[in-house]
C-alpha cells in the first residue's frame, strides 16, 4: 500500500537536495561504527537505512566522493555540493542499494535500528547499542545476499 503516511522525505541543510521514499520499502537500518563513517559524519557512527535505489526519488545533483572500504568495496558517498550535507552512500559493487543517512530525514521518529556494524572500531564515547545485534565488522556474505535479493522485489 502506497499512501501518504508511508512517504518519508529528507533534504540537505540548504535545501538544494531533497528526496522521498516509501518507508515500507526500507530493507533494514543500521548503525555503522567504521572509521570511514566516523570521518564522513564527524561523529561516532552513521545511522543508515538500506533501500533499493529504484525506490528513492532524488531531486538535485549530488557530488560523490569514493573511498575503498575495509572489506575491499568502493564506497561512494553523496553529498550536497553547496552545503556539504551527507545524503546517501552506496557500494559501487552493489549500486542497487542506497544507504540513506538517517540524520537528513525530515522525521526520523519511526526508525527502528536492526544492528550495529564495525563494533570493533567503535569509540568509548559512542558505544554500540548492545540491545541489538552487533557485528565486529561487516555482516556475513549471506546477510549481504539477502539484502540484494530484497532489493530486487
């Protein structure tokens, strides 16, 4: 069912970039504590929503920065070229899945985080939530395959 109550929106700080998506299409949500996410956010973690690219209606043109992730994948981080707000990222090798940054949502009160990634690199001042599943690094290949399969539906 695609009704107005299921639509979520977000934007950058200056408003040049905006997007919408159907909340029911979110595959999963995670806190990532990897050093790259810490540097990209300037905080202890990034909270990211996994969703198939085809379900995101993006307005505006992102600028991308690419780096090699710890698992060898090439992570492309998209941000507003005007204000610098980080909007989303994706692994170049799995470009069908966007990782939307929860902090740019207009309303994030509905989010339920499923797990923590890269807990081994979490800082003492930003400890992982132990009440949810924790992975010392990236989740298993099997978990990644499940995410890709869900994106095809």
